[in-house]
């Protein structure tokens, strides 16, 4: 098989599209009387009218920052202009400019004027805990409107905020002519400040904010744990399937950004700023490639900058990381998604003869040792499954394992909780069900259990029970800092050892497991890391 062009994490929002994720709540006419219960709220920038539905209100497309256009392209986000008339907040704002090749078939609007957020509030909400959800998509695509949060709101009794932030080159270009990148991260911080200043009007408690995200959104959460500009804006964090270790330092990001500028016709550093700012936004929809997951290039936040001075993974257990409760975990079969998507493009799988070369592209000099630990005969001769298992363990599962232990060593007792989403019969979008190997509990499939994904295949009764349980676990963590659910086993905290228990989330009954480290061969990966 030729070198993959998977662009791994950027495909999370593609999966959401395949699942049929709704772009907002079903339209319901709001009541006429003003007030939160009638879908009307006065924000610091003006009044908005959202939608009222049974058990909740939703407000979409609320600007939290000015349009980052003209002189504000590659500038820190600025406050939005005040509006005097009632603003319609019954439909999502445009998605940020992004690589539409990663989102085929989408009819959503894309715009540089995209810094908006969506608020979901339970009926009668007052002083409720808040979850701010940061979308995935490899920092190259995605949007907040893909996540219908009604279950967390109505069943979990929390307020949920989803948001857009600048993506790709417009969000993270670290060209010396325009700055150090991290504009997308700064957008997220601006949204958190908006939450601090406004969420009480939507029935939320600004002192009880949990930041959460999956994939690139989880990497963002890791970064907020150490970013100076994020201090004090949240009290807990949820990290779902986040490869937080794969982030670039400024010199590497500079080099990639210079290459990117040349690729769009701005090769001269002395004139690059003027040249780049003159380009239409659509010509900047691509992403500079800073780091790699497997053999997939990623953009994203840049380390060694004023905005992000330290590596969040290296800072674990030190005094440089926020001392807040953390819920962290992965799915059992993370990388099968990307192997499956590659098969759908190429219509072939790597052969047994190609397996060593596949591993060498990802693990370099360690490929022989990886092949010995992940022999084909353990995976029924399937190079696709063996390769997926190795990348799952080496770049997702065991990294999250080390992070959980590192966090526990630097935080008070009972502050870190770890999980594995382990429904290996999880509902997958139809194209993934056509590949000639099981995708199992693949990357991002747990989102189907937390957010209402309209149009997807229905969950089985047992999976529906798992979904209800996960919604309760997540919302209880947002509310109290401790995940708990009625009828479920008590979820023990991680202390400071790799053998500490994790919650295995399964449709035949979630259970506490102490075999995560062994199942994913984390001792082997720790030895390689050293």
C-alpha cells in the first residue's frame, strides 16, 4: 500500500458527517414572552432569541468575537460589535474556513467570519454546571454545530456550550511575518471568557465550568491545562482520545509555515505578510503540517510560545499544570477508523509482505521490535488489524495511560478518572460497515453515545443503556468532579500507578478493569519511549 494520506484526526468531523450528525436542534418556535424560558437572553453584546424545545432551550450562532478578517486575520480575537436589535439565534453560524475535501457532501456555509458559539440550557436552569465542548477535526475542519447536546442537557441537567474556532492556516500559521500561530487556541480562550461573562444569563454557573473535547478538541484541552491565558477559566477537564504528545515546537512550526506560504504563492519572507493577507480566504483553507499521528500530518497549537510555553505532557506532575479534576480516556480500537478510511479510498489493504514497511514508516528504527510484539498471526494474518492495534496502543492508549498516572501524581487524591470505551460492536456509519475487517470501538465512535446523532443507525437497547450511563457519568463529573451513575459500579480514581483501575464502558455492563496496561502492552511502549 502506498504511503497513507489519511490526515487522521482531521477525519473526525467526516465521521460525524457520515453518522448524519445534525447541524442544530429541530426548529421550534419560541414563546412570545421574553426570558430564558421563552428563548430570549440579554448578553453583554445584545439580546438573542433562540429556540424552545421540550425540556431545554438552544441558542445558536452567537458571536463571541469580532470577525477575524482584514487587519484581524492572524490577530488575537477581539470583542464582537454590539447589536441593538434582537438577534436571531435559531440556527448555527457559518463554519470556519476549512478543507472541504475532508467534509465531502456538506452543504454548510464556510466563512472567515465564523467565531460563534451555541448554548444549550435545561428548562428552568439556574446556576447549573457548564460543559464547554471543543470539537475535533485535526485542527483542519469541524464545527460546534455538529454536536447536538440535548441528552446531556435534559438528562444530565447541565448547560452545554459548543463553539467554532479558526482552523488550518487561518488558525495556526506560525509564519514569522504574521506571528507564532495559536490563533485558534486564542479563539477558544475568548469563548471561555464569553462563558465567564455571560453563562449565568443562560442558567449556568461561571464558577463551575468544565472544558471537554475529543481528538483535536482533547489536544486543545491539554493545552488549556498549561496555557497562561486559560488560567482560572475552568475548574475541570475531560480529555477524550487526545494525542497530546504530538504537538510542534516553534522552530518546526516556523519551517512548515514557510513551506506553506511558498505553496500558496507567498515565498518571500519580506513581503509574505502583505501577500498572505491579500489572499482570498478560500485559498488558505489548507493546513501547514506540523506533526504526525501514524503517517498523517497535523496542524494545531504551537509549543514554546508566549501563549503555550510548555509541553502539557512534559508538564504532567509538575507545578506548571492546572490543578483541576480530569476525566481522561480512549476507545479500545482507536486507529481502525483511519485504516478503514484508507481502505475506502484505495480499495485494498496492506499485505503481509508490506506490513514491515508500514510499521517502519511510523515507528522507524523501532519497527522490528513493534512487529515482534504485534505479529500477524495474533491478528488472523491481517496486516490492517495488526498495524491498527500497534498505532492504537503506541500513540493513543498508552499515552493516555501515562498521562493519567502523571496527572494523578501532581494532583490531590481522587482527582483523575480514566476510562476505555469498549463497545466493540459500536454503531459505525454505513461506509465503515463495508470494510473487510471489524472496526470495533474505533476513534470517535463514543461520541454517538454522548450526543444525539440524527440520521445514524439506532443503538441497540443495551447500547442505549450504555449511552444513558455515559451521559450520567459525564454530566456527574461536570457537576461534582467525580463520575458516577445510578446502578453502575463505583468509578475509582487513578492514583499513581499504571495498574490503577480504569472504567471499561461496555454495553453488557460497564466494569472496573485493572488490565488496561497489559491489554495494550504499555510496558513495552514505555520502554520504547525511554
